[in-house]
C-alpha cells in the first residue's frame, strides 16, 4: 500500500489498481490548494463523518471525475450529499460492521467517535482577530456547518492488504465499547480540535499501539476555525512515552506502508 496526504484529512490510498480517497476537502485557504485533478481520479470515496471539512469537496471532485466515483458514507452524510446534487446511485450507505472490498484491499468499518472540543480552544478561536480577517470564510463555514452534521456517526476505517494494515481516523477519539486492532502498521491520526492535543492523544496511542503514526488535519485549511497546529509537542511526548513508534509529518510525497 502507499498513501498520499492532500491537506486536512484528505488521504489517497493505493494498492495495485485500487484507489481509495478518504474525506476529500478543497481548502478555503489559498495557500493550501490540493490538485483536484489528482483527487478526481479516484473511483471510490470513503467518508469518516459528515462535517463540512470532510465532505464539501466531494460534489466538485465527483463532477470533475466524470461522475464515475462511488461514495461510501453513513446515513447523515448521504442525505447531505444528495442535497448537494450527488446522485443516489453514486452513494453506498455503510455502517459499523460492514466489510468493503476493493481489489486486494479489505476495508472494515468500525464505530468511531468525534473529538470533544475544549473550552480553551473555542474561546481562543472566537476572540482571535482572524475572525475579522477571514469573515468571508466564516459566513461559508456557518452555512455549511448547519448542513453538515456529524450526528454521532463517525467511523474508523481498518484497511488491510496481505500482511499490512492501516487504521484511519477522521477525528481523534475512539468508541469505548469497540475493539480496535492493535499494532497497525500505520495509524492515520488527525491532530486538530484541542488546546491540549498532545496529552489528549496519549490514551488513544496506548490503546492502539501502532508501529507508525501519520499525522494529518494539523494544517490551516479553513481559517478562522482551523489553525496551524504545532506538531512538536506531540512528537516530543511520543519520544518520551513510546520511543519505538515512528511519527511522520507528511509532505507532498507518497508514503509506502
């Protein structure tokens, strides 16, 4: 398997002829614009949850790809995408417990959970001068947030092929009653949503015990709500607590698993 990160939580995963695109989002920040033509080449789009920064790029990407892609998502995002013009036959409803197959790839759908935002981060965001400098984005975000609910439907994807396993989270939280695979070759970990994100992440690392971690969602693609997260504290804490786990801050290159 190989993966490529395109900003926010957008991950393209390839194995042989299978191309899976997770949570595509077209940035609102002109400094971070993913190449839409690369994203639209994927035949299968998988959604972890229904928030706007995980699904609003899908209609544009599907149209640019000639309408051939199939979208896999839970009930809430399905209704949102239909309201945005995606044809119902292009959407396959999924639920925890499902196993999807794409060539040599098997994708198990697991129940997930969305991160709980802390008050410190919320207050810091609301009083920031970035609210004014990015007010046009803010109006769009408020509008989309009303349409794009998470609704308690966040899922985790367990992707395997041969002897390799990738566990992909769309939000940094786990369901208390779900058994997740330990020792994944790679854990895709979103690092956004808390002022104490490094410390907050540690119990989940302890629970999952991955061999490597690929960070995503730490960039500033929808200001003023998003921010550029300093990944240094997380990396430092990982070196102290889990020195054997490799942490990868991705760039524009492909990553082999």
